[in-house]
């Protein structure tokens, strides 16, 4: 045995065996450490996955809750929209009904006033008052008309338009005549487009008259008269509304009950104009005479002296229209 232990081959073999054993033991330890580290990383990663899954589930739950809340809000919004539309329709229907009631009230009031205050019902028999009226001026004929009226000590009412001869307005006032408002543009399509369009036109003319004369005229005459049917082309029923609304706004509107017929043709003979006025006046006690003051109405100026003489002979006196006078309203046809 002693001889074997001293054998070099044996010694080398033992040493190699021990080295191998140590290496094997050290390698296993190394692998064990690495395996432990790997397992630790796996556990950590799985923990992170679990945390991420938990966060995902939490966010998913919040998102579902938000979607549910949004769906509820959308439903409430739709409900509110329907309620708002229903309320708006109810308001619109109520407004239409109110407008209809108010319009009917105005029409009824207008008819009542017409019955109570018509010239035929209120004028004293044999009072013989004449309201001479001249539409569409001032013009180059205005000064001639004023001179003739002076000669016969007669007064008249001039229903003016926004023409280029408004510089004659102070002269009309100075002579003791009245200024009425006819139309700024005298354009039927424009002024009868709507009630707002009419009052816009009227106010424009009123401002011009005030700026020149300092007078706020409250006397008006509708272009074509309140009975005109032309306005129906532009706005159905507008004259029915306007005849009521102008009075509510404090205006007095006037048509006429004697037509001079000077606008029936381009150059109506003076004799025809005279006869038209005097023949119609002979059958009445109160008259409002329609004439025109434009540059083309030469024969109207020529007829005026005979008209004034004839009316005076019939017993008429001449006065101006103002807002305290009521009457000479035609039957409204639109």
C-alpha cells in the first residue's frame, strides 16, 4: 500500500480526480447562482406583468365607466334637444296665434273707428269744408300753385315725396299750408315689400322734412291710396296691416273722396279736371280733393283757379289736414 501511495501515477491520478471534483463542485455552484438570478428575474418580470395586468384592468374599468357615462350624457342631450325643439315650436305657434289675434283686433278696431269717425257720420251738414291735396311734389309747379292759392285765400295739404325740389318746403309752410308724408321713393315694389320696408321709407322722408322745416308731420297718404291693389303683387294683406299700424304709431292717413282725374292720362284737359272736381263736390258736404304737383301737370295748374272759384261758389271753405281730422278712408282691398 505504501508503495502504491508513492507511485507517481497514482498521485497524479488522485490530484486530477480532486481537481475535477473541485471543478465540478464549483461549476454547479456557479450554475446554481445563475439559475437563482434567472429565477429572480422571472419572478420580477411576472410581478411586473401582474401589475401591468392590474393597471390594464383598472383602466379598462374606468374606460367602460366613462363610456357608460358618455352614453348617458348623449341620451340626456338628445332628450334635451327634443325638449328644446318642442319648446321652440310651442313658442312659434304661440307667437303666430298672438299675431293673428292682435291683427284681428287691429282690423276690428280699424273698422270700428271707420264707422264711428267717417266723414259721412261726423261732418255737420252744410259745413262745406274742402281739403285740397297735392301729391308727388314739390316740383317746378309748386310756386305757381302757391301763388294761385294765395290769390283765392285757400289753404292746401301737400303730400310730398323725397324729390329734388324739397327746397320749396319752407315756402309751403310759410304760406300756411300743411305738409303730409307720401313716400320717400314712391317705389311700390320697395315700400310694399314688408311693413318694415314701408316704415323705413316713411321714416326716411319724415327725417328729410324735419331737417328742412323742423316739423314732424303726422299726416300721411299711401302711394296709390289705402285701396290700392298693386301692393298685393308684393305682399298679400300688407295694406290691411299698414292701415292699422300707422294709426297705432300716431299717424293719420288720408285717401280722398273727390278725384280731379289729373293723373288718368298724360295731359288731361284743364276743363276735364275742373268738371271732375266741381261735379263730384256738388253732391257732398265735405270733400278731400286729389290733385298732383309734378312738373308735367301743367293743366292741373291751369284748372286750379276755376276749381277754387267753383268750390267757393258752392259754399266751401278751405282747410288743411292734420292728425285731429279723421276720414276719407277707402275700402282696403289688400
